[in-house]
C-alpha cells in the first residue's frame, strides 16, 4: 500500500438488517438444537446400521468371529446354490399377488357400503378398523392357528353341514391361503382411506351421470374409480410393501419353520432363519438388501406408471 492511498471502508450494515440476520441465526441454531436428538437417532439407529449391514452383505459373518470379505458370493449363492431362497421368493410373490388385490377390493366394497349413510356408521367404522390394529400381533396369529387347525372353528362349522375338513394350516395346498385370509381380514385402514375419498366425490357428478342415463356400473367405472385413483395408488403402494415384509403370522402359524413343506416360508421368515437360527449374518444382510432393491424398483415403477392411470382433481 502506498502512502496517501485511502483504506477502503466497508459501509456499515444497517441496524435492521443486522438484527434480522442475528435473529435468523439464533432461530437456525435453536431449530438444529431441537432436531439434534432426531438427527442423532437417525444416524446411529438407522443410517449407521444400514451402512454396516451393506458391508456385512459382502462378508461371511457369524457373530462369533471377525467378518471375512467374500465379495458378491452371498448374492451369487442366493440364485445358484440355495433352493430354499428361491422357494421363499416364490411363496412371497404368490402371497403378495393374491392378498394385495383382494385386500384392496374388499376394502373398497366395504367403504362403498358404509358410504350409503347407514345408521350407527361410527360404530361399524370402528369395528371394521379394529382388525387392522391387531392383525399382525402374535395373539391373533395364535388365534388363527386355532381357528384353522384340525379341531378349529372352521372345521366345526363345516361339520354342521356334513363336510369333514382337515388341518388347513397343516396342508401345503391350503396353508398359504389361511395367511392370505388373515391379511385380507385386516382391511380396516385401507377401508377408512377409501371411505374418506368417497366422501370427497361431488354428488353433482353422480346426478349429472344419472340424468344422462348412466347406470350404477358406468357411474362406478367412469366417476368413482377415476376419482379414487390417488387413494388406490397410495393403498397399493403401502399394502404391497407391508405384504413383502410380512413375518409374524407365518412365524407363529408355522412354528418358525415355514412349513408344511415350505408352503409358508415367507422371505422375511427365511431371512430370520439364516440370520438368527444359522448365524449367517452376512448372507442374511445380503437377503435384506436384495429385498430393499426389489421394493425400491417396485416403488419407482409404480411412480413411473402413475402418470398413465392416476388422476388428480386439479388436472385439466
């Protein structure tokens, strides 16, 4: 700097701007302070274990000895040297393909019935919703085992009309069906969502269609279904993800074995067997990440297809 050159001086910050900046800084610090327990929990209890399980999926680890890096061996073994893995995939896909559509259809039918304005609607709504709260519990799974057992209620009812039935859960041809019925029985939450959507459909649409001579079926196809497509999309996504993750009913009803003859060997149940019964944590982690990839691909595909069949009220 040469003599006589004036040192540039920054213009003073106006007092209101400085106060506003200071207030925003304090608000941001307070916000992060309140969020810090959640952020710490997410990093320590969710993100951290997920990253570690991803690492374990490339190792051979039995909880007793240090993990040994094996690369993609666990993933290759799933499809080439483990027939029970393929069996669990088949059982789970059949369970999802049958139970999810039935769940959505039953939920929508009951919602349309309750939308007719019957008396004691609140009581019926609560009664239908209750199973969705307890269907995944161990108590209901034990009850289901008794209902469809050799001496269960189902066979007692059939005996009244002269039909002799065997153990529904002990027969490989019918065991999976009992789990499908249990899943459909828990239609309450999806039914409530459909019922809320039906209440939002303007009655003027139905009145105009009736004036034009449209019958009940045409009104349902051209008015009700298009108006409910956002809710169908939502329920389809959540129901499918939940069905892929089903575990408790199959574990309790089959005694943790997935029987008879692996007919109820859900993917998550087999993952549990490999991880906690056989202590193959590396292989179980690989199975878990394969499920994550499948669900991610399904979700992405569903969102990609939504623009072709999901209609929103503000679209023109």
